[in-house]
C-alpha cells in the first residue's frame, strides 16, 4: 500500500503541474527527457536506432513516445497505450472583459467539453494555456506556455435568499451564470484590456506583441488522499491524466523488449477528437509509418506489423455510485479499488470484443492484478472514447479500459489509490510482453 500511495501522490503532483493540456504535455516532456528519451521533430528526418527511446510533440498538447525495441516489428508489432490530455472546463474567449455595474470585471468564457457546471462555482480558479506573440517569421509566431499559478478568478453562486428553490435544482446558463469574476475596475489598469495586461506582466512581454491565446480555467486547490485509510484520490483531471501519468510510468519503467512500445497522448477527446492532435486524425498512423520507414521496413512489413499489434485505449470508467446505485448495470458494477475496468458496448462505443477482452484479462493475470467489467444500463446512453476513433484509422486489435471513478467531469473527481497502482502495473506488464 505504501508504494501505491507514493504513485497516487505523484499523480496529484503531476496534475498540479497540468493546468491545461499544454502544461500536461510539457510536464510529460520533462519526465521523458529526464529518463533518457530523445526528442525528435516531425519536420526533420527520423534517424532511429534499435533499442532507442524517442518522443515528439504535436501542437504542444499531444505527444507520442516510443521505444524502438530490439526485434523486428513485422514479427513483434507495436504495443500501444492511448490516452488524452484534455479535460472538460471553461475556455476564455477573445476580447473577454465584461464590466458589470461599472465595477466588476468578468471574463467571457465558453464551455469546453461536458463539465458538471455547478462544480465550478465558488471555487478559486486559475488560468493556464498558451499565448502567441509576434516574431520575425509570420509563419512561426513566438508561442509560450503560461500558468498564472495563483487563484485569480471565481464564479460566485447566487445566495439562497435570492433563489429559494436552488436546492431543488437549477439550470445554469453558460453565457450568463458561468462568467468568472476577475476583479474590480481600477484606475491603475487600462479598461477593456485587463487580461492582456496580466498576460504581458506574467510573460515579461509587451502587450502590443500578444496576438492570441488558448486559455482555460482550472481548479487552484491541490488534490489529496482521503478516506479512513487514505484509499481515495480526490483531485481534478483524473479523467484522463491518471491514464497519462500511468502510461508515462509504464513506458519509462518497462524493459526495452522486442516490439515497438508506444504511448500516444491525444488532445481534444472531450470535444470529438477532430483536430490534428486528436485521435480522429493521422497523428498516430503517420507516426507508426515513419517509425517503420526509419527502421528500414517496407510497406508490406509495416502492414504485417499492424496485424501483430495491440492497443490499450485507457480512459476513466464509471464506478457504482454509493448513493445512486440504480444508475449502474445490474450485473456489471465496478467498485473503486477493485481493479481497472474493461469497457464494453454492443453499439461499439468501445472497441472491446471477446478476443481483445481475453487478451486484456490475460495481461491482468500475468500482472497479478484484479479486473472488472463495465457496461451501461440498457436504458442509458453512455459516452465513448478514443478507442473506436483510433480504430477507424488503424487496422489494430484494441480494448477500451479505465480506472473506475466517481463524479466524472466534475471539477473534483474521486478515484482509488489501489486502482491507479494496478493501472501502472498493468501498463508495465503489457509493455514487457
């Protein structure tokens, strides 16, 4: 249990450094470099060696890390773990300042993905993302990461005295009710330019050089372990940074085997994956082809490698809710800390089938970890994930899994310490096959 808690604390630390998908990839990049991975660039020729460790990033919010292995990929194939870096939240719009009552400064935001909106209320929030600035080359602006790293905005609730039916449930209007409060109008700040002034100060850049930004809100408070025996992880972004951090541990700590080990971190899963760094693109398929080419393989050998490959698509799963247990399937009811969950759907919202499920279960047995199954109630429409999307681009067997959590898409999700430990063990064992 001590080792499991250390992994859980490391996950919380990783999430604390990941205010947006850009920071999550930056934190991942630092870990890979620290552990001997070499950064390569898409625009350069790939000079890969057998037994090498490499990675490249895509649009600063996705990356693919891989070990080339010691065998022949047409025989050993690719062992791929997929995850995503983004989280449902609120995104700041351009020209965001709204002045209310000639006093309050609010920011105009839009919903990203499908967050549980009321969980964002009355919480100290910060801002993270990236900013594009003027450079000498118009085709390559100066792009910098930014994380304000302090509580700077909040979305206050309406007092119960003015909304007596609030505890019976209310519908929040994203354009009206979800605008964060930045501060009060001040003579020391130029009007209608408050956010840019903050960005200018944080980046040490002239505000006239700031061209555009991708900025998101995140919970300022750090996660924690809780429960009688500290068996739970309470934090933001478990979906899906728990899979990302576990994937990093897996590819870093596994042996460099015969096959090519791949960790694919996509962005924009929460909004459909239709971006160049999303799963619904050629991001991964192109990378796999380039690996084969750089290792001197023919197109025929590349297709043979795909046929000998396997993908574990890892994204958080639903645990049975202790207060609303009737929302779960009668016979497939994942419990926190009872093991990673294989996700199944007759309508193929998940890629798992009897063969890939069997492979997953055998990997779990080899790793000596428990496993569970999840299927939606037949009268409930569930979500999907990167597995089926990736399957549309690659001819590779795949299974969809995840650790069971509660309050998915809340600003504060709840998972299990043991489940995260099991997930890391699973990934190491899979890569070592």
